[in-house]
C-alpha cells in the first residue's frame, strides 16, 4: 500500500469518526425506544413529498449537465446523465468530495466523454451554485438578521474564546507555511512531470469553462438551475408540515435552515452525517423550536433534534435509491454500448 492510498484511508476514517462522534454526542443520552416512538408520530406524506422534490433536484441537475456537455460538442443521453449525477450523490454518502470524480468517471464509462472536460463542466456548476448560495445567504441575512445573530451567540456559548483564537493562529500558520514552501519549490515543480500533468489538466478545465460561452440553450440551463435550488428549499420547507412543533415556521425560516443545512453538508463528513443534525438543531432552537442539548441531558421529544433527523434520513434514502438504480442503469447502458461496438 502506497502513502497516497494510506493517506486517503486515514482521511476517510477521520471523517467517518468525526461524523459518528457528533451523532454520539447528540444522541448518547436519548432513549432510543421513545425517540423512535416520537418519529413514528411524524406525518409521513410530507416526508415522502420532500423525497420527491429531492429526486426532482437530481433530475434537474442531470438535465442541466447535458446543456454544458452539448456546448463542448459531445452528446449524452438524459438517462445516463441523471444516473451519473445520482451515482455522485451516492458516492458522497460514503466518501466526502468523491462524488464529482465518480460522476465524471461513471459517464465517461458509458459515453466516452473525456473526464477532464466533464470535470470542467462540474467546476462551472460549482461556481454557479456557490453564487446562488451566497445570494441566498445575503437574502437570509436581510430577512433573518436577528436569528443569525442569535445563532452565532448560541455557538459562542459552547466554545471558549481562547479556543477560537488558537484555531485562527493555527490556520494562519498553516497558510504561511504553505506559501513559503511553494516559493522555495516552485522552480523544481515546473520541471517535474507532475507539473506538466497539472497544466494538461488545467487546459482540459479551460475547455470546460468555454462551454458557458458556447451554450445554445442558455434558458434551459438557468431554468434547471433555478429548479434545483427551489427543490432544495422545498425539501426542507415542506417538512415543516410533518410536525406540529414546526408547522408554524415561515418561508423565511425555511430559507434560514436551508442555508444552515447547506453549511452542514459542506463540512467534510460522509453525507453530512452529524454536522447537518447539529447545525440545523441549533438553527431550530434559535427559531424557538426545541432546545440545544449538545450532549447534556436527553429529551427524545426534542423537535430540534427530530426534525433534522427526519429530513436527513429522507434525503439519504433518496440518495441510496437513486444511486442503486443508477448503477444498474449505467451497467446496462455500458453493456449495450459494448455489444453495439
């Protein structure tokens, strides 16, 4: 086993340990029998509708990807594109940040489109999605400024000032070390084969970015982009109706939790396990729903903990179902293409 593989394994173990550490911290004092009884009280039809919105987001993302692929001069079937996107989400459940690679590789296997060009289109998607996320954050700040301030205050009560300062100094130290190391090694790096491979890869990415200029169906691209984010919002907002304690929350509250949940999913844990639960629980407590326990006490009827658990389980099921079906679809498509050739 080489060092690179060992590092990946250790990083994955650390990520998994972090995720389950948070879950243990949140649920260690809960009565599992009573907690399950509380979850059974949830009105499941709203949860199922949330799952349908989740599937819709997968489909919109797959159809949007086709628009970018067409701009590069390649063709992909709608079914294969949606399936590859679903495989990406499925992979992220187990290995954080590996979904983009598996998504490109999966489509490359059945459509023979170069991986570097596919990855370039995904970078475009990420840029667009980050812009939308920042716009939503800005809108949330305008609508829910007091709640955001209370959220920050709640976080501060669970960490010391010295710990925060230490983290800042550590990050600054790592950054400075990285810059100094690069300045000393840049001449050697330019002569290495690795540097040439990086340049070749960047050229492929540039081709991907050109696809925005060459898009023939810009209206379809933006329509699917808006569709994706509307579905993300509805996935959370519709679940407010499944519990009496959250049924009074507004669309602005849904936007607030969407942004917090997005941050929770960005934290490098497999599928947002633990991080999503904790951050949404704090957000709900700020909105006056439930309480933040963070390892102290134990209330299995706490809606602030039940709600993110339900939403996360529902969307995890979507990822498992869509991912499993998509693996079968891509396998059959690859087999069919091989026979045709």
